C-alpha cells in the first residue's frame, strides 16, 4: 500500500464529505454550535445529525440516537437510547416516531 501525504485541509475535507454522506454536521458546523452556547470539547468525536436536535439540546454520556429521532428544546439527555423515527420534516408529528399513530 502506497503512503499518501495529506494536508490538514485534505483530512478535514474527507471527514466532512463522509459526515455529509451519513447526514451529520461537518467539523466547522459542529464547532459553530459553541457560538450558540453549546460546549464542544472535541468536534472530531462528536456526530450531530442535521436538523434533529434543536434549541439547546444536550446529549452526554453513552447515548444512541436512532435515525430520525428528535430532541427539541432545552433538554439534557444522558446515557439514553432513542429509537429511530420518521423525518423531522413529516408534517404530522404523530407520524415522526417509531410508534407512528395512523388514523
């Protein structure tokens, strides 16, 4: 295997591309969360899904956040598992979670 020298910019770009493919914020976007009062100690170790965790939500400890799960508002979550749910874009909130109420 040939060794390829990469610049810091290359590594950040590769990381951001991989994060975007999986629906996560890029490194700069993750760091920008600190501007709104969040504490981001190590942006390399933090994965935040786009648009689902809003308005001061804090997730700490060994937490698993399923695809489509939502944390809205100033809520602290510690050592928690949230099941996967529907998209936050779903117009009817009852159809967003894994329980999905159908009429």
